[in-house]
C-alpha cells in the first residue's frame, strides 16, 4: 500500500470529506451506545436535539462555543508560528483572575468602558503569562510545550489558593467562589431568558479580526513565514524572536479573553469550574479548523454541540456523557484523516 | 555482442503524476560489465526512472527484468535481492554509527539478540580489499570525508550483493582527484563483472567512464547510443533539444572597491574555528569565484556577507565604511543581494505563494505595506511584472512555490534579489541542480548585474562554471582562503589540487586584487 500526493483535489471532495468523517464517527460510536444498552438511532436524535433542537439548546451550545472559539483562536495563532502553546487553560484562568481582581469593585467605570476594560486587563494578564515561556524559548531554547503545560497547574492552583483564601466571597455561604463582577462589567444578555451573552459577539469579532491580521497584514505574513520556514524567514530578515514574542502576546491574550467571557458573561463570578478544559479543547478546535481563524467558529460550535448534546443524551437515554469525549476525539482523528485523503491517494499494489 | 549477457532490461516503463508524464514508454538495456550513463536535464525523469527500478515507485506501465527475472515493483527489498544497489546523491548513512554498523544495518533480522559483527567485519574487509575501497570499519561516519562516505555507500550496496550499481550524480560532491579515484574503483568493479548505471550532468565525466549513453528529455528516451559514436555537442543538443548559446564573459575593467573582508575569523558554537584570517576584496564590475570542496568555510563566508553571523575578529567594509550591524535586514538595506545556498531551506518559504516569496525581504517597505496592512494589489502587480521579466513559467502570483521546478524556484529568488538592484551580490551555489537552460539564465542575470556595476561573489563547487563565469578565483580550504587568481592564469587541475589542500597557501595581507 502506497500513499501518493494528489496533483489536485476536486472541490466536492473538500466538502464531502469532513461530513463523511463525522458520519464514520457516528457509525463507530454506535457500538459504544449499543454497549450501554441504548437504542442507537434514538440516542443520536436525543444528541442532535440537545445540541441544536430548540432555541434554548442552540443558545446553550453557543454559550459553550464562545470560550472554545477564543481558546481555539489562541491555539490557531500560536501553532501558525510553530509556537506550541499548550497553556490555554492556564491563560484562561489568568484572564478570569484579572477580571475578578479588577472587576469586583476595585475599578468602577460605566458599562461601555468597563466591559472593554475587563477584556483588556484580562488579555494583558494572559499575554504576560505566555510571555514567560516565549522568552525562555527565544533566549534559552527551553521547550515551550513543557513550560506552557506546567504553568496551567501553577495558575489553577493559584486560583484555588485565592478562592479558598483571600478572595473567597463571604456572601457565598462557604463556597469557594469570588465576589460577583460589578453590574457595569457584566456582559449583556443577547436573548431574554437564556444565558447567551455578549461574549459570543466578542468571540465572532475576534475570529474575523484574527483572520484579517493573519492573511492581510505584515504581522500575519511574519507569523506565517516564521512558522512555515524559520530559516528562510530569518535569511530574508524577518525578526524571528520578535515575531514569536508578539505571537505569544496575541495567543495568550485570546485565551485569557475566554476566561473573561466566562467570569463576566456565563457565571458572573469566578469559580474553580468555569472551564471544563476549554483551554485543552481549544487545541482540538484549532486542529479541526485547520488553524483557520474562520474555521475555528464552526469547529467550536460543532464541539460545543457535541458536548451539550451528549449531556442531554445521557439524561434521556442513560448513556454516560463521556461519550462526548469519545465523539469529539474520534471526530478530530477522522477529520484529519479525511483531510489527508483529500491531499493524498492510496494505491494498492 | 552475443556473448555479453543483458543484466537489466527496462521495457516500456511509463509513469504519470497526475497530468505530468514523468516517464513515457522508456526502454533500454544494460549489459554485463558495462556502464550505461543516463543523461538529462533536471526534471527529465531520471530520478523517477531510477526510483522505479529500485522499487520506490510503481510504474503505471511496462516492466523491468533483472537477470532475466521480472521485477515485481514497489519493493526495494526485492530489487536488492535481485542484485540492484543504489547510491543516492544525498547519502543515507547514520552519522552516529560506525562504518561497519552502517554497512550491516538492515541486513540482519530485526529480532536477534546479538549482532554478528565478526562475520560482517570479515566480509567488509574482503570487499574493500577486492575493490580497493579502503575505509576504517570502526571510524564514525561523521568523521569521514565526503569521498569516504561515498565509498561506504558503495560498500553498503556491494555488501548486499549488488551486481548492478545505480550511482545518482556521484561526482557532484567530489574533487577532480576524488572523481578519478572513484572512476578507478568503478573500472575494477566492471572488470569483475558488475554493471553500472551512472547518472550525471557532467558531460566530460560521462565521456570518460560510460560505454553507452541514454538521454532522457521531458520523460522520453530521445537517444540511446554507444559513447564512441557521440560527441559532446551531440549529447548536449539531445539533452536540451536545441543548441544552447552559452553567454560569454566580457572582459571588463574592475571599478572601485565595493566590499572588503579584512582578516576575518569566525568560530562556530562549539568554539571550532570555521573561518581563519580570511581576506577578500570585491570591486565594481567584478565576479570573484570561490572554489572549494563543500564544508571548507564557504558557508560561514556566505553567512558573514549575508548578515547571518558576525566576525569574531577582523572586519567587513562596505565602500570603505566598516559594517557594525550584522543582520540580514541591514545587509539588504545596504544593497547586498543574497542568493542562498539551499533554495528550499533558506531561499523560499515553500508553502508561500510566488508573490509572498517575492516580497519576503521588502514587505515592510512603504511600497508593499501601509499602517501594517499589506498592499495586496501592489504586491500582485509587482509579482506579475517579475514573473514576466524573469520568465517564470507555469506560475502566477498565487501559485504555491513548493510545486515549482528548481529553475523556476531559483528565478523567484533571483527576481527578489536582483529587482532591488544590489551593488554587491552574493550567490552561493546559484546553479546547483539546475538544468543547462536554467543555469544559463542565472549566468546571464549575473553578467547583466555585473555590467550595471555590481560586484559578485560566486561560490560554486562546479569548477567549470567558475572558470567560465568568474574574473578571478580563490580557493577555500579548512576555513582559509587562497589569494585571488585571475581566471586566465589557472587550470582546472590546479584548482583541484588546491581544493584538496596541495600547494595551498593563505592569502597574504595587503595583496592586491586581481585586475
């Protein structure tokens, strides 16, 4: 069996490939559903309904997709420059911590200023957090996979310390949670009686902006050149270290904004479970999107839909909601395989 | 001729890559004890054909017989079992293992507790004695010279029982003396009944070693005849399809000094001295050729002038003014055009489009960007004009560069460099791997720049190229550089000796340039 590159890929193949991949995943996962003793078709229907079946389901899916878009963008930008930022989770919490620090009474501004202010301080905090691994990488050639990954635990434990100690809200009846964000800092609701908040608008704008920066600006050209061929970029006079550090600030800032949307939008105060691994899932979102900032929007909604759908499937059909992790992981693998097959053909000898 | 046995028969081999016909019904045969030379420009299909014979690719049509047995393609192990050995242009040796370990690597079963090195050693000794291929079995590969590494590659093939040896551009990395040695070895092997397929660009060598010649052009076999019936002109014409007029170097008066390298030494990261007291003087309207076996200091010299490294001691002067900032951007701004050694590594971003590669050095200028935004229309127009001016075929501004041929890729780099009218041009191996037509184009462009007043440093391992193009030549050896010698006063043989260190003397200080 041999793999050979295709000279060109027909358009229909590019469109069919991801759909076929998801279909294959459903077939594969039906085995697990049967094993759990549930009827396959009804289970998938329950999943689809839970994800997109009603106004409420759609709003919940979009609430969940919002932080995934931002952490997905963070990974997409960093990976374009071959800066392997695995620290989205830590940067998310850093953004949430900054929003809590400044947003619970320390600074009081009218809402049109307060909300941007929280995003700015959050982004700065997240950017600075990734600056440390970026500097270690550029100055001392320390592998950023290790440093960014380990910083996640440092920040999460720091949040633990703060919420069980100095930042614990005395009004929260002993729960480890922060004081509520001031009213002016709360992201406005988009639809009455849902949790859908303005963070979605921010995430969509961020996706479009990142796409514009990556494809239409000097910075984008530099980031892509450094990622694709550092030797040629360096030879042509593109400042490598400066570009990596700039990428780190952008990437860390984007991931931190996901923390801001959760604290100031979804929860309205800081808890230790604001993120069920959004930072890590963001990596999968970015990969599924092929590192395309606009693709991140679709990939984030897809992942959020699967997670929410699996929750309601588990309630209705008594299938563990861990099936969501199986489906998303399998989807990622299958889509990557499908994309490879659009570029290569298999020959049997 | 009936007594000579046919060892390899290629019958109607056809291979398509999409719309591209890489091999079109090619047939030829190789006889025992003979050398068949396979000639052709880059992209003519030589490598594809060899990969089919060696089992890397599956042919779409036709078949191959080795010693009368049909080769079921797509498996190198079978080709090896039938006695086909291949020495690739880029060596496939593990640097951190010894010669013996490299030779026996892969010949033993995977699941075996102890390697039987003694038997391997005995056989290796026997083979190297028999064919005069002397290397120390216990030397680390990384300590060997290029010529020695090639001997190991040949031994590897012989160890696996090769009776037909395919050599892909074996002389590209050798000095003329090492080439002679290789030819001696090959003649020994022929006398012992081995057969050789010899792939090369260099006509002189082909005439010296081959018995038969097969010429490929655009995937077709256009000629197949005994070497005795051929002349250089005929072969060249068959390769290119038409007679190529070689641009002639005009004699020009050198102008004022553009660049001087004064007594520069450079150490690498490990503290190894890679440039030793190198001095060089480049003048307007002058092409200085730098000869030398690869790895003798050409890279640090080119890095230095490119702004990729800084001198440990000594200095560089641009029109009499000392350079203090060593940075690629700074060098470009000061009017130094740089054509890097390895197109794929330093020259282009392969996954970028033609236009993005064309502005890679100048994207930040007011012409191509405004407030941080790229001026797309301006960039595309610029790319169109360069594609036209440099005759870059089969490509538009948005074409991804990776898919271009070597020649067209080099034209993208040349256009980027020359369009800024550099006063100093550093061209490191600008024609390596290019076919005659593309190489001629590169030379024409260099001559044009020289005529307009540029000074050019041309680093090349191809001595014939240096003698044809340069005004004066200096040889690098072990990080040192010889005096610049007017090209009329040196011969190929003299350069070859200097390259191997014989009679090499260092540039004495204060010596004037060759006019």
